[in-house]
C-alpha cells in the first residue's frame, strides 16, 4: 500500500472509541415526535472484546507469525485496524484484567497481583469499584462474560455476577484454568449461587499436593469436552439471544494459549504428519504442575490456530445475524508470551521484535497484539501506532 494512502486512513484508538461512544450517546437520546412519542432510534452498537491469555506480540499472522496459521485474524486485520502500540494492564493475568475492568492503572487498580484465595478463586475486586460491565449495563446493554475471570472467588463481592455481568460461564479460578479438561465450569447469574456445570467425559487427577490443591484440578486422566469449545458455544448462544434485540457487551477472556499446552486431537492434525508426529523438531515437556506434553510446539501452534477459529466463529455469527456493521470487535492479549508448560517462545518468535516475556516489565511483557474490526466504521487495512493501554478503555 502507498504510504500516503496509509496515512490518510489511519485512525487512533481513542478516535475509534469516541466514534463508538458518540453512537451510543446519539442512540440513547430519544427524540420526541409531535405526538410526544419516542422516535425510532438506531440500536446502540454492540461491543465484543476477545482477550487471549499469554498471547505474544508476534504469535499471530498480522504481527509477523510465520509458523502458525491464523486466517481469521489475518482477515480481521485486512478488514479492520491493527494497533501496533497497545499495552496490556500488567505483565500477569489478574492485575491486567483488573485494569481493563476498572480503567485504573496498576498504581490504583485494586488487584495488583495473582493473589490466590483457597480453596478456589482469587482475591476479589471490591464491589464498590465501578467496572466496564457496570457502566455498559447502566447504558442499557446486556452483558455476558465467557472464559477465565480471576477477579474474585465464587460468592465473593468480586464474582462476575456482582461486577455487572448478567451471565458468566467459565473458570472462576486461575489455577484450575491451567487445565483444559476440567470436571466442571461455573455458570453465574445475578442473585443466585454459582452453579457447577459438569463437562461430560472429563476425569482429572485429584491430589492433595501443593500443585493441585483444588477439587477438580490437575492434569486430565480422561478427556471428553475441551473447555474452550464449551465456553465459545455459550458465547455464541449469548449472541443468538441478544442479536437484533438488546445491545450487548460480550467479554470473552479465553484461556488460550496459557499453559498447560494441550489441544484437542482434531486441532493438532494440521501440525502433524501422516504418522502423527510433529512437523516441528520437538523438545518434550515432562510435566509437573502443567500437563505432560510430548509435542509442545505442535500443541502450541494448534492452540493458537484454534483460538483463531473461535474468533472466526464469532465474526461469522455477527454476519449471520446481520449485525456486523453495528458491532465493534476488539481482539487482544492480557500480557506477553509465557515460557511455561513446554512452550518455546524463541522458536515461534512469540515476542516479535520486542524484549522480554510475561512477568517482564519490558515491551515484550506488556505490548500486545491488538486488532479492531467494525465493518463500515473502522477503515479496512488501517494501522495505528498511537500509544494506548487497557486503562484507556473505560475512561475513553
């Protein structure tokens, strides 16, 4: 693309969000007709926020990845905007998500580390702190969260149903989210106790060691339902339930590609030869806290491609309902790439040109691959080098 053309179509993230909020404001101000009846108003635009877990700056095609196929994210970038200098809230999971939900940077946001609460869950986000979900709910949005929460144990003031979400389905606890074939996931709605939803066919290693202190945690003994499949199915149903009726905020903090490094057999196939062996030279991971993996490079690639497929399913669902032109989709990651469970970020160039990885307060630990997609509003094939971060989302 000619460089001058690129500059003409460049839009910064604050400008993009300002457009979104302007449309919210316009659609929320009901004009009165001569008969004092509300005039027909366009529906407020929907927002979908997809958060990957430990996905590095260089782990997807639009940001230079060459070994892993990400066709849906490639298309998302071609049809939308690539944000090259967007930063996560922190170098690790819980505080990064706290920054996103509260709009407060790490010096002010209540959750500043991965503080575990036993027997299950994390230290809770205080009830009195407004969240992005609460703000959108007050603006008339249906709100749903599907994936890994990590901001409060079940029944606490930090549980998602007490932080503005009409529906939550997924992992409440970050440690249990290290394993992709758990015996159950949580479903929450306001005013009711969290429900444990069994995942059929999953049997896990239940021990009393420090590594696996929680009921239903540990490596899989028998694999039935891959948790991310179940979570995305619930998220797609949420879109079905609200498309064309309520404006909605769909928050999808998926686990992929956080360790353990494990993917369903069908997802592994593109990265295996006809004998079932990895297409990459492998360094087997012997296990420990995370699940043993003999082909960690193939499994990691499979996980990222599976994440890409989930993104494609969401975008296709929006098109199917005819609401793509009224929906802003943001895709990003909670921090830089990890080095756990057998993952080799150097092999995949997971942090691209950046220094450092997860837990490092360098660019590689906090600068995250970010895409924005909104057909008809976000210029196709555009790019922004405007500096922005998770704490900009809510106040902007």
